[in-house]
C-alpha cells in the first residue's frame, strides 16, 4: 500500500509540474501581431501588413490565414505579403500569427477584412506611371511619400511602393501619399511608386525619390501627435477627470485610433467609429477621487498604414490643480 501511495503521490507531483510548465511556456509565447491591415491589390490579390512582434527567443516567421486556412508563411524579417489567387468581388478575412525560433505560435491577430474589386474585361493596358513624386524625412525611422495620381482605362486599384527593387508597401488606389515606417536612422533610401489595376497590370516606375533618414537615436516623434495638452477637472460628483487634446500627426490619411499612456502604462484606447477629427482632437476619461495626485500622460496614433507612430512628449498634471 505504501508503494501504491508513493506512486500516486509521484504521479500527482508530475501532473502538477506538467501543468505549471505549460503555463510557463504560455507566458513565453510571442504576442499577437498588431497594426494588421488588408487592402485589395487587384481583383485577385490582397496586400496584408502588420507590425513586428518581439519575443524572448526571437521571431522566426509569421503565418497568414485567410479565414481558418493558412495561406502564406513569411520570414520573421518581413511584415507584409500579397495573398493571390483570390476571387473577384469577394470579401475575405485575414489574421496573422507570429512563430518564435522555438517553433511556438502566438495567438492570432485581430481579424481584418478586404474585398476584391470586380473583374474587368480583357485588359492588357497598364496604368500610366505616377508623377510628381516627392518625399520628406520624418525623423530617423520614417519618411512620407506623395505623388500625383496615375490614370488607367478602367481604374487604378492600388499603388505599390518599392525600396530599391523590393516592394515594401501598398496603399489603395484612392490614396496618393503614404508614411513608410520601420527604417533605420542615418541611412540613404531610394523609393519609387507603381500603379496597379484590377487586372494586375503594373505601371512603369515613377521617378526615384532619394531620402536620408535623420541620424542618431530616434523615438519616432516625427510621427507623433503634436501640441499635446493635458489638464484635470472636478465633476459635479466630486470625481476628477483628465481632459486631453492634441493635433493629429501628418500622415497619408485620417487617423482613427489613438492609445493613451498613463504613468508609464497603457491606460485606454480611443477609436473613432464615425468621422475622425482632422484638426485638434479632444478626449476625457476618469482620473479618480484623490486630490493632489500627480499623473504623467502621453498619446500616440495608429498611422493609416497600420503601424503605431511615436509617443507625444509627456505631460504631468495634478488632480485639483488645473492645467
């Protein structure tokens, strides 16, 4: 009986250790990719992008899913892919998962949707090349490009941005500007833009734009909201609230999502479901009931290409003390 009891105790101990080990492994899984976007590139392709994921053991690659079906494996150094062989006039749902060097898969990203345009009649004519391409440096890790629209006998569905000979970005055919992020400080880059129609005909490359990112360290403030202001007020019920305002960063479209950091930690996210402000934005949220409490606040924007911009300068406020 003693041997049976000892064996049972050992089995229970092993079971407990196994459960604890699984929890520990789960804690080391890569996070879910953020900033995921999807946009139709043609009647039969969708361009999917996401922000890089960090992990203790490093990221080996990403898996891209259409619905529940894995459609592409992407190396860990890349954060975009064109999913092809799709049907025209069809809505698709995509998610992305990160895989670390130990082979562990993280949770899926949020779902993003894209609808391919209708197929066109037999079309062998490529769009004209985009014109008047210009660019500006946005700190050490981003540049902004803009161009004049290309023309096509049917219509331009998307624009592809190339760095050297490599496609690095894509935007919808209704856009004529974009912010390219994830660059390195103090590096000279060459960019061109090509237009694409629904039949996957691609235009000649635009003129080359050469830009050198700012040298030294860069915290991304070139893509951050500007003129950030913070104050507190006391409501009729005696509670205090934060009153924030800022000017959206210069980007290639309207910014619809912001993240607010309070005392060094994420506090809340703000997503505009309707018309997002293009001028000064405002937001208020609960601060507590304690008077004389000192707090630090910052805000950043999710840029139209799905990546997060830099944090605004930090502001300190004290409840009950006004601005």
